[in-house]
C-alpha cells in the first residue's frame, strides 16, 4: 500500500483513491428509534467494484469509533454474497450496536463508551471516516472525505 507523506508535518496519511473500488456516495442520516434516548446515526456507502480480486469489508471508523459493516447488493438486503467485478454494493453501519473488533487490541469500556468500541483507527487518515477492507486476505484502508445527508439512493 502506498502512503502519501505530507511535507512539513511529518505525518503519513492514506491516499483517498484505490485500485479496487470507486466510492460513489457516502451518506449519513439520523433517526429517532423507540427505546433510544438519542437519535441513532446510520452510515451508508455505495461503491462500484473495479477489480476481479476477492474483496471483503468489515469495519468503518467514524470519529474514532469502529462500527461493523453490513454488505449488500441493494439498500435493504442482508446475507452472504459473492462480490464480483462491476458490482455496485451498499455498505451500512450504525451506532445502534457496536461489536468488538477481533483484530484490534485497543477496545476498552468506560461509562461513556460502550463495550466493543475501538478507541481509534489503526492508521492515520484525512477525512471523516476510514473504511477497512481486505483484498485476497490482505488488510487495506480507504479514507472517506465526508458525508452527504440522507439515505443511499
């Protein structure tokens, strides 16, 4: 993976493009759900697969908290699927449930941070979110500059 070094600050940041998929849209919206004291935040990412290599997506970090991702070929479907070149996928995450990340050892619990949240993203990035994905079993990251408001189209 190629890192971009910003001169003057000495910090390495991930590039915002990759050779495996194209980010078509990143959206966020909030809903008030029954039994929840605060609105629930939802994050939808629509991507177009540009590779024939085997891809998998599992976590997105938003404001330094990791959330598991659900992957589907439509906005509403769930379940196991085969990802192929030229597919358009919807990746969904929510702050309603947080699950532990088996790879990271930075999980901790405090009164204001539920169990299973990840303290911070595993790499430095610019933007509002960081997506973790795997190419043929190797870990990669993709920064997301920002979100549009509303549900994925």
